[in-house]
C-alpha cells in the first residue's frame, strides 16, 4: 500500500509540474521557470542550469557546491556527467564516506574534489582556495539550510559567473529578512533558516549580481553576474517578479531509475 501511494504521489507531482510549466507566466522565452527539468538535482534545477549556460556560455566549467548531502541530488552531479570539474564541501562524515566509496575513480582523477568540513565564515575561503586555483569559476551553489548568506558574503577567493542560492520561500517577496549568523547553527526543520528572496536580491545586487529566476519548487534562486546579462533574461530582476512560492510537494519527482554513483564511475571515455 505504501509503495502504491508513493507511486501515485510521484505521478500527481509530475502532472502538477508539467501543468505549471505550461502556465503563460513561463512562456516568455526569457523566463527560466519553463526550462526546469530534473536529472540529478533535488528538484528541477538541472534544466535551468543548462538553459542559463546555453545563454551565457561557459569558461573553465568549474563549480563549487556546498551542502551536497550524498551528492546524488546535487546541482553539480549532472555537470560532472558533462565533463565539468569542481569541489564539493559537505559537513557530514557519513555522507563524505559514501561519496568517497561511490566515486573512487572520479575523485582519483581530480575531476571532483571533496572536502569534509563544517563551514563557518572563518574557514570558507581556505576550504575553497585549497582546491580551486582559478579566481573566476562558472558556478557556485550554496545550500546549507541556515547561514547561507553569511557564508557567501565572506567568500572573496572566487568570482563565480552564476550563483545558485537556496531561499526561504515561506517569506513573501516584499519582505527583506535574514537569520542572524550562528556559527554552530543546525536547521531544526522550522521556518527559521536562510534568507528571504528580497534580502538576497538586494544583497547580491550590491555585489554585482542580478536575480534572473527561481525554480518552480520554490527552493533555489538563480543569480547572474551583471556583466553577463546582456538581454538574455527576464527583467525586472526583482524578488517581486521572480518569486516562486514553496511547492515542496514537487520534490517527490523522480525521473527514470534510482540514481547511483556508477553512472559517473562507469562512463566510457
């Protein structure tokens, strides 16, 4: 019975997701929401990431992502399949052990670097600089369920072209809010985490980034460095224009067979 209910839930979530993509709001070719698709991301981020780089191109195809869990539902796993390289930072020793066991070849080749560390403002630049030597990288993905903004604001060792930022969709787009920095913070499952979309819009704008969209699940916001914007994305670049409400029920989407590390480890070269 439980499996039947779960399958039905996934089916209904898939139907709801496709219906959302067909909404007139996303038919504007500059809007990103309609391009969402899930391969190995947690939600529909894979499709949006692909579309962003279709528009602006890539340089060294290097990423930094922290808060990856097991990595099988991360924003960069699909990029690894495409030949990108980069760094994962994860605080859980158990998750890192699973990644090391599952991605032995990928790690040994240097395509992926893994750092097991609890991230705080004081160590983030050292953790990144230890593994990433280029100042400019294509993608930074931030998702640690708490001090996300404070950690990002402390980073000065890299200059990412694209930033993916988890936002607190419980807070409506006209409210600027961010949780106070707590070095030992661990998310308790409540609505006290991260920052609102308006806060992120304002703070990233001040550092040269424009908000160009959010995924339909209402989890991640996408920011592009302003020198790359041209006329590729939907203006105005505001929270009011790009906010998506929390549709966490869409996170149950699953395409194809269950994810495994072997799809990357056994890739023919």
